[in-house]
């Protein structure tokens, strides 16, 4: 379950929304006797948004065999699910947080094209900074989270403190 007020950003264009066989609150279930549940898709609906929009959600979870999805909690599409697909569909803000008490190291390899992000309190990108160098760059980080739909690491020291970098573009603690 997500906290009240959680919202997803939805890019303009056509998106498919789904109704799945889950419990009333959206949780997974499997009735072995009847075979019901198991996140089976019951129906789908294509929706076209002329411009970027957002929707309130109350759940983010892995749908069996289909990746991470969000359950819309209000409005015309209440109870329907939409798949996470950054940058077209993502949860605004910081979720699934791991905070490290002992400083950890992230490394950006030489000649990599990595962008660091500074987010505002509302989860919207405030500033970006390219971190390109002909040599390897190392930073201390203290937090890992899904921020605006992407796994990210937060730099905790130096001039870049408070900036986030995509976890899939760095090496952490010497491991890819």
C-alpha cells in the first residue's frame, strides 16, 4: 500500500489500463480450488491522453509475469492498473527507501554519461547536472530509493550532496 496522496505521472499518448483478478484492496491471491486470482488480466482499456497528466494511486506492486504496476485509486479509472514505464508512467516522489548508517561509495566510470538530479519537495526535478569525466569519479552515498520511478542513489557529501544518480548507471561498493 502507498501513503494517501501518492500520485503517478502519466505522459501524453496512448496507454493501456487493466482490470486484474486480485483482492478488493488490490493484493495478490490464488484460490487453488477454483484457479481464480493469480493476477489474471480480466479486461483492458486503451486510453489516450492529449497531454501529460497524473492519477492518484494506492498500490505499487509486481504483477505476476508483468513487472511493476500501479493501482489507480480515484476517478474514472478507479481500480484499474497501469504498468510502470519510466519516463512515461512513474510514481512521483521517493519510495522503497533504504538508508545506510555507514557511508557507502558509488563510482561513475570514466567517460560515462550520467546525470545527477536534485528534486524538490514535491518530487519534481529541480536541477540536473551532467557528471562526465575522462576519469573515474567516486562519491559517498547514504540512501537508495525509487525516486520518480527509477532506482537511485543519493550522494551525501561534497558539492554534490543531495543529488541523486540512477543506480543502474553507477558501480556501488565496487560492484555493478
